[in-house]
C-alpha cells in the first residue's frame, strides 16, 4: 500500500533525473517520457482501485508515526486527482512528441515536465501542510521554467506576471502556516483538524481567510485570477494544456481539503464568502472570454469561469455540492486541456489563433471540426456530455440549498459559455476563409489528433455512462463530509488522546 502512495511521486522524479542525464538524445527522451507517463497512468488506476476497495490509504515516511513524521494520505478525492494527472500526463506526452520542437527539447522540456507532474501528485497525496507548501514550490519552479522555455518576449512577460503573483501567494501561505503552527504545534492536517476544533471559532476563521487568499491565487478565483489569462496563451499548447488541466486544480483541491477538513467551524461565514467568490469567478471569467478574439485567451478566461462552478460546489457544503465539485473537476480537466490542444491544431491547420484570420476549417478539416464540437458542447453543458451532468449536479445542489441567486448566476454563465463557443465555431469552422489556406506543415499531424480524439472519447463515456462516475464522486463526497474518517485513518489510536 505504501508503495502505491509513493510511486506517483517517485515515477516522475526518477524519470526527470534520467532525462536530465540524457538531455541530448531527444528521440530517446520522447520514448522514455511516453513510457513513464503510461506507467504513471497505470499506477493511478491501481491506487484508485485500492482506495475504493480498502478505504483511505496512509503511509508514514521513515516509520515515524503521525503527527511527528511525514504522512502520505490517499482518500478517494486524492486518488481521483492522481488518476486524472496520469490521464492528462499521458495524453499530453503524446501530443508533445509533435508539438515540442528540437530546440525546446534540448532546453529540457521533457525532464521539467516530469518534475511538474511530481509536484502535482505530491500536492494531492501529502497529509502535511508544510509539505503541501514544498510541493507548491516545486510546481512554481517547474511551471515557470516551462512557461518561459524558449525565451520569447511574450513568454517572459507572462512568466513575470505568473511568478510574481504566485510568489506572493507562497509568502502568504508560509505566513499562514507559521501562525497555524504557533496556535497548534502541528502541521499534520489530520492532527490540525483535531486541534482546531478546540480553538475559538473567530481566531480559526481569521487564519482561514489567509489560506483562502493563498489557495485562491493558485486556483485563479476572483479577484486573484489575473495572472492566468496573461500567461496561458504564451507557451506551446502542450504546456498550456497541462497547466489548464492540473495547475489550477491543485489550488481547487487545496481549497476543498482546507474547507472540508480544517476550517469548518464557521461555515455560515467562510462558505458564504466562498459562494460570492464562486459567483464572481464564474461571471467575470465568462465576460472576459466573451470580449476576446484570440482562441487561447478565450479558453484561458473560460478556465477561470469554470473554476467558479467547482468553488460553488464547495461553498454549498452539502453532499450533492461536493459530488458536483468532484464531478466538475474531472470533467473540466479533460475538456479544457483538450480544447487547448485543439487550439494548437487550429493554428497549424489554419495559420493563426486570431478569429478574424481564420475560416473554412469545417470543409477542409472535418475531423477537427467534429472534435471541437464534442468538446465545446461538453464545456457549454449540452446533454448528454460530461459537462451537462457536472452542471446539473451543481445546479441541483444549489436548488437543494435554496441558493437561488447562485443558481441564477450559474445559468447565465452557461448561456454566455454557449455564446463564446459559438463564436469560435462560426469564425474558425463555419465562415468561408478570407485568404488562401495555409500550406500543410511538414510531416503528419496524426500524433496531434490521437490524444484529442482519446480525450473526446473519455468525455463521451462520462456523458453516456455517467452513473459509475457519479457513484465514485458520491463516495468521495461522503469521505469529505465525514472528516473523522480521514482523521482516524491518519492518527490511529492517537485520536483518543486529548488535543
């Protein structure tokens, strides 16, 4: 069991070390990266199966029992996130074989990519707040390198925006950790949940706001999201896709973990604040998307908007709300990354990201048009695709909680999402091309179509066979609501001791 917890971190770290050692053999790097991500995907599947079968898995590093050592913990939410990381890591590794040129490969794209995957999985599995901070820093360093790899002006400008705001978030996170350690004498999350229950609610809520801001930057929620649209459109699409799929989800995961396990003393205040943040994130994100004419920027703003739905599920603080949040995270990770990969193909087939310079791809590239339609319809929430069920669950949770204003905002945002996706369809695929088609790029583009088609198939499967995915999300939500189960799994017989 402990090896299943450690492998999602060890596999990409060992891969990165090997790839750094053989930096000049680019073809070998591609093959080794592909094999490693496949192994990571298989590990994610085994971990989810094991957690679903045996319950929450815990490993104490160095045999130091919690809360004195480093704990690795996988409940269903963590296992789902590790599996999604494996799916997206594998799909994007296939895409990167064609998308990433020799120059970026020589500069170290492949090893840094695996350092990023290690940081993502480390954040999902750690049971300790300080180690969560460490994995956040691994994420920050590796994502900054990937963002600026190649060193063109737009990348450097976006990278500066990205790193400055995230350094502020890290500083705030570290400050909040210090305060929390001063109050409780522990940073193990299970032990913190036990200790915080005995502190004054007002004091705990004050600390919670610091974590909300720090994690809110990582999740790109209102009003802390401005780093995302200024940076996501600058790197190659393989890099942008893994960012869109997983980076902001680490922030969302941290918010879910913190506000279901640690900061539940005053949900009337904290979760009402989360509801307002969710509404403003949804609305400002979709308005930003509606105002853009560059496909990458439209999709970047939509990433912000869709995060609002996940936070909405958390804010409702109910079983159905948590089910919706988990379901939405899975759906969005797959669909949004796929749409960025489609954007990369549009650039190669049509010659531009700008809507006014595109057209006629429906006739010339019908497969690309079909893939875009499937993914765009899913993002907009058309039945019976995955996005429909994700939105339906969250909206039902809002109605059940009588948060009618929040439901109204989510419905309006859904309509504006349809508008934005229709705008891309009409400009890129439907209208006649105003200029001669671009000359075909050298070599086959089939490797770029394959992962997109595979991910589109996944979103179709989730849509047409939603019941098993709903049951899995329901089980994950049940564990989130029953925080005592997480605490007892990590601390064992220590839970009987007084805080």
